[in-house]
C-alpha cells in the first residue's frame, strides 16, 4: 500500500485519513520564543498532532492530522515572510502517527553542538534524487551516512560509510579523524552526505565546508524523497528507512516497512529481539535493557499495563506513545 497521495489517486484508491507533513527551514528567527504560544494554539485548535522545534536558527517539525488541518498550519507558517519558502514532504496513513502536540524551544533545530555553523551560508551543493546514483557511483566520492547507528542498521545506500554514532552530535569528531576524509588541504576528497529528510546534512555539509572542503554534496530531500521518486529497479538503496513516527520504517514508494518499535527506547527492534529474555513489550529490548534503572522499568511496565487496559476497553491512551524529537 503506497502512502503518497499521487500514487493512491493514480490507482483509483481512496485517500487515507491522516496526512503527515515533515518540514524544516534554516532561517534567522530572533523572536522564536514568542512564536511558540500562537503556533501551539493553532495546532490544538485544528487537532493537529506531532512535534515542532523552534530555535534562533530556524524551524523543524513533523505534524499529522486531517489534510485541511495540516495545510492550515502550513499556510499559517508561510504567511510569515521569513517562512514563505517553507517546503514540506507529505505521506498518508490509516492510523494517527502521533498522539500529542508539542512545540519546543531549542538552541538548535538539529543538535550538532558546534558553534558558528551556518547552513544558510555554508551548506553543501544539493543533488537531486535523479542524479544521486551517478554521484555516489563515482569511486572518487566518499559517501557518508550521517544518521545514527540504529537507523543505518536497517537500511542505507550501497557503499556508504557508517560513522556508527549514537547521536548526531558525535558526527563532528568522527569527521575530524576518519582516514578517508583526509587530514590536509591537498588530499581532501569529494564528499556526498545523506540523511532521512535532509536537515542533518544541511549542518554536516556546512561543517565540512567550514573545515575547508570545497566539493561537498548532499541528497536533496533526503532518503525519503529518493525512495518516493526513484523506481526500485534503478535504486541503489538497500533495506528500509527508519522514520520518527508510528510507521517505524518505509521502503520504496514510502510504503510502510516491516520493522517494529521498542516503546522504551523508541528504536527499531533488531532481528530476533522479541525472542530475547531482555525483551518486554513497552519496557525494554536487548538494545536498551542495560541502560534503564529498575525504577524506570517499573514505570514503563505500569504505563504498558495501562495502555493494554485502555486498548482492551477500546479507549485512547497516550501514555505509552512518546513523541520522538524530530531528526530528518
């Protein structure tokens, strides 16, 4: 089942009820704190759920709801001249991907932790999905997956380097020491970077540019746009792409994938995880079991019990559904 509006229309299929819109824009927002209250009020008025991050450097969000309501929020944002060019990606689903609405104030809309990096002035060169295969097939190009290790584990582009990072803020240190990136000005290679929706590459390419790399490229629209537009028979993508909502993962055509989510750590379950004695639904999986205290496990267990009770009574219970910070 494809989840894009165009593909369902072409197949004569009815539209799915929930529209998910993912968006970001790097732009100077000195009054970002004052934007929170009216934006949250509008989302609540329109029954739109999800997470929006606001910072001085811009906006980053993923929201879902009825189509007209989601577009009302997007139209509201674009009424501001600073956000008039805000782009978004759409997908549709049968079930609500989020159960809460939050607008948060942050120092960065995607946390790198390196001061002075400006994607608006130092970002790399965009490469459209249709041209991406040719670029990453060039043996002189170093291809880097900028996502976290658990994301890379379920899918990536053939031949891409995996930094094996736990958080995006670990990437700068990895870049500074990796042998394939070169350590002097005369042996710096061409670099191609990619991430889920493009936002992390805005910063990672800007960082390399600031460090003196001249030929730095990133996939426009990220993996999601590539999977949406590049036919499977022409694709160099292997596996599925992790997404930060209830779909967990998607494949070509943005069709929901087969992966399930650990409700405790919000990461995809590894193969065989549910057979492990360390797995308890809503409480822990082999990846996160050692990283939570007995008190945290007890709290998660009670939350899971309440969720199962509400489900048996056909009532909504949002305590077990956590909204993951947006990283695209």
